[in-house]
């Protein structure tokens, strides 16, 4: 037995040590690592009916990945433009949602982090309450507002801003508002945690030295809050790229989210390997993208999640 | 200088921000009380509580709540246990492995829920096949798969909550217990567990809420046991009714209630602590005057106001009967529809006359094109005369009950379905 395991059992006792080790191994290996590897393996296999699985036809193939790029064999187009367009649109939209959230959340995180008083706690409760409401119900609420006879259209028609109802849903405005709405808290809290620990004297000093307010933010607050900002952005980006409920409820009839394609492969086409391949593509692209952006802004991986 | 300008813009910004955050919830809650068959605020028809009744008769919703509770309970037990074990392991793992281990157990938070759901499904399906079990075995059971899939990432949340408290734990306490002859299990149960209790409680609440509202993972794993969230999603996707608003209102009210209660309790503890600190010796000796529950405790005051408002609403709901108002609205709608039909008929008549005149001008080679329709029904029975309902469709005149007395002779024009506007 290696030294560190021996120490571990000495410290926790045999029974407790086994329980802890067992649970941790079950979680890390049984729930996290093996299922992901299994999905990876699955994505390289053809879609076979159950009796043929493990048979001679069950060989590794790149077919599922080729399908995403080139479309069905003998198709009319050289590339699978429909799916690829959905894929890139999802990524671009997720980036836009992240930037939108960063812009609207930074001021409030700064305000909450740097001011004092009992109203801050009330604000915190008001922030958390929407997060406790079901994701589906939040999307539903936005649908009531953005619908053709919804509150916004009634309001603007009444004010005479426009004369025919504006279709927020078909124009994807409802979808972006819904995605932004869903993940506001995940953007605010990491930023708030970091900004709260910023010494006010630093801001005072900058102000005394004559810096205008925007330069204080640019040179003092934002560099200090960088780990919080990057954690928030990472979470919002990953979650909105992987969102399923909001696009299903708020998305227009003609615009799809990439997760909806995965969902269709699984539930409508019953093509699990294809769906697994799409899921792998989504996961890997998102991780690579996040790592690239982090390198670009010189953020360490270890700062995330602190 | 422009300090007051900055201050005002901060408040305007805060107002807009909270409007965006809370406005949708308020509007959704209000639509639960409008009698309109489509959830909306305007036009306001009648105050009604019928949607709550409808909600409680919906078997699928009730069944979904039951499944959600079972799955939530399973997820809480599994993920708190795994989270605690994971946190304990994090504090004592070999330093060289620490970073890798931390990355592995934190990763499920960042992996999209869809991917977690798929990998759980694929992996356990394979295990099931390897063991040679059938499609109805325990391993392919919807509840088992959902609990497993959700716990994968919820355990990470629990771990984060638990490790924050564990870092403040003094290991010397456990060592002292062991020196005094306690077994490891006893030391764990009597020393560490009581210390961790507040964190375990918050981790459990967090895990339950996360499980209750999860959609992305569950949608792949639920099998034959749809949770409340799945049922809601299906309802919302295929036609929405105010009964969903009613459910949302209940959830919002419960959330606000518990949040205020928690806040009031915390505030009271704080006030008591301050009072103790400032108390003189004889006050501490017996007659310490603790602040009353409401003094300086805004959350407590709000809590009471909120509770009174809820009781009033429930009381009103028990006695209030919107039947008259609904009947009025229906009558009004009927009149409107009638008016529209009349207008339509007039237009048609005019168009026909115009056409006749044109034809007459053209020389009248043809015989009279149509017998003039002198019956009281106008052209309503002509197949196209119902087109008017199309243009009006978005308005959504959808009446849950059928129109009562239909003696106007317009046939099925008032049949609720003919005018049903579907969003």
C-alpha cells in the first residue's frame, strides 16, 4: 500500500476511510469519468439495433462526425450547412449573451460589493428569489411578456410606437433576453465575491490622485476582479451554450439551438451515437474556446471557481 | 462635481435592473388571476381563482410533483454524502494530486447538463447490457438514472458549500476525541458532524432546489417518471394556460415567504447578539430585555405583511364568485363578434352590388349572377364568410366554456373553437 493511502487510513480509521474512499471513487470514476469516456466511445460507433451491438458490424467509425460536417452521404450539398450554421450560431449567440450579462451585471456587482447598509441584504434577497424559481417558469414568464399579445406589444401598441405587433419570438429577442435572464446570478456572485474583498483605500487613493471614475474601474477594480469576471463569464458561456429549456420555449420556429439538434437525435431520430457525437463536439468546442479566451486575457485556470 | 448625477444614474440603473429581474415574475403571477383563457395581463377580464382549481385537478402535475419529491430526496442523500466525502478527501489528499482531483470534481458544474444526461444514459445502458439485464431492470429505471445524473453535478455544489466550512474545522478536536478513546466513527458522528450541521443543511436545501428545477439532465434520463419540471416544459411547449401561472404564483409566494422568514431569523439573531453585547451585568443576570421580534427588523415586518396578504387572498378566493363578471365578458364578446359579422356582411353586400353594377355596365350579357339573398342570415353560410375570424385569431377569443344561448341563427360562428386564437 502506498504511503499516502496508509496515512489516509490511519487518519480516518479503516471503516470511515473505506466509506470516504468508496464514495469519492464512485463519484469521480463511476459518475464523472467513465460516463464521459463511454459517451466518447459511443460516438465513434454506428447506430445499430440492440441485437447487433457487439456484433461484427460494431466497429469504430468517424461516420457521426463526418455527418456534422458533410451531411448525409449523397446529399445535395457539399457541407451540412444546416447543422453547421446552427452550431456556429449557438456559439456566437452564447458569446453575445455572456457579454450582455457582463455589461449589465458589473455595475450591480460593484455596487453591492462596495456599499454598506441594510438595503444591500434586501437587494441580495431580491437577486436570489428569481433564481429559486423553476427555469421553465422563468422562460414561461418571458413568453407572456414577449408574446404577440403580450405586455410589451400591448404597451407599445398603446403608446403608438408601432402599429402592428412586433414578433419578438421570431426575431430571437425573447430568446436572448431569456438566456441572459436565466444566468444573471451566476455572473453577479463570482464578481461580487471578489469585489467585496477589494480594499476601499485603493479606490480612495486612486481618486485622491485625480483619476476619473472610469479610470478607477479600468486600472484598479477590473484588474482586481479579473478572476471573478472570468469565472462568471465561463459559467454563463458554458450554460447558455448548453441551454435547452430557454431555446425550446422562447426560440422562434425556424431557429434552432445546437442542444435542440442533440435532443432531436436522441428523442426523434433515435440515433444515440449521432447525438453523442454532437454532444462531444459541443463539449470539446466550448472547453477549447474557454481555454483560448482565458489565455488571451491571461487568466489562470486555478483562479476559476474560487 | 457630477456626483449627484452619478448617484441618480445608479438608482435608475438599479430600478431598471430589478424591473428586468422581478418584472416577469410579477406579471406572470398576475396573469394567474385573469379569467382570460390565454395567460396575459391586458385586456383584464375578470378576477378569478378558477386556474388554481384547475391546477389541483391536473393529474399529470400532481404525479410530476410526486416524482420530483422522490427524486429530490434521493438526490439530496446521494449528493450530500458524496459532497461530504469529496470535501473530506480534498482536505487530506496528496498535494501533487490535489489540482487534478479538484478539476475533476469541479468539472461537472461546467459540463452542459445535456451532456451529463446523455453520458449517464449511455453509460448505464451499457452497464445494463453488459450485465445482461432486460430493459425493465433497476439500472434503466427513470428514477435511478435521474438521481444518478443529477447527483453528478449537484454533489459538486454540495462539495463547495461543505468545504468552505470544513476549512475552519480544527482537526485537533478529532485528535482529542481519538486520544480519549473514541473510535473513528464516533469521532466523526459526535465531533465533525455536529460542527458541519449548518453547512450540511444548506447543502441539502441547495441540492433539493437544484434537483427540483433541473431540466437539461432530467430530460434525457426520466424514462417513465416525468418530474414536475418535465411536465411543465411539455405543457409550456404545446400550448400555455393560466394554470401554469397559478403554479408559478404558488412557487413565487413560497419562495418569498421562506426567504423573508430566513432573513427575519438571521436579523433577529444579530439583534439579540448586539443586545447581549451591550447589556450591563445585572441585565445579563436575569432581566435582559431582548429586542422584540419586529423592532428594527424590516424582514420580519415584511413577512407579517406578506402573510396577511396571503390569508386575505385565500379568504377572498373561498368566497368570491366571478360568475357574473365572466358572463358579462362573454356577452360583450358575443356582441363584438356579432358586430364584426354585421360589418362583414355589409362589406360583402357592397362588394356584390359593386360587382353587379360593373357587370351591368359591361353590357349585361350574362344573366343575373346570383339570386339576392333576402333571408335573415345574409351570407353567413357562404363558406368564406368566416374569414373574419382569421384576422381576429391573434386576439385569442378563447372561452373555456361554450357560449350558452345561441339563438341568433349564425350557426357555429360562436362556437368557441372557431375563434380560438392560438399563439
